[in-house]
C-alpha cells in the first residue's frame, strides 16, 4: 500500500485506467469472436461484423490498449481467414 500522497493518486489512476482498458479489450475480443463464430456457422454475410471488428480494433489502437501494428495484424489475419473460407465455398 502506498504511503505518499502522489503514490496513492497514481494507484487510483492506474485502477481507473485498467478498468477503462478492460472495457475496450473486451469489446474488440468479442467482435473478433463474433466474426469467427459467424464464419464457422457458415454465414455468408459477415461484412457488417467485419466492419464492427475493424472499428473496435482501431479504437483499441487509438486508445493505446493495442499497438497500431498489433491491431493491423489481427485484422489482417481475420480478413485472410474470411477470404479463404469465402474461396472454399
């Protein structure tokens, strides 16, 4: 437990930021899972789910929860998976 006043404040800030980051993190992970689930179920129209996933990843990168290249890599891999599933059909 911090003793100094500024250390106590830093702890409060860290907890608050961690909660905010967790919300953003859950949002993009859920969006990615929804796209994967839709592809596994064989849905043909996943375009709006992809758009949502990209929006969530970009927001996470903007807020610093993910690095820009990490978000880009995740979306790229997701698109590659969608395209391979689309080609098979």
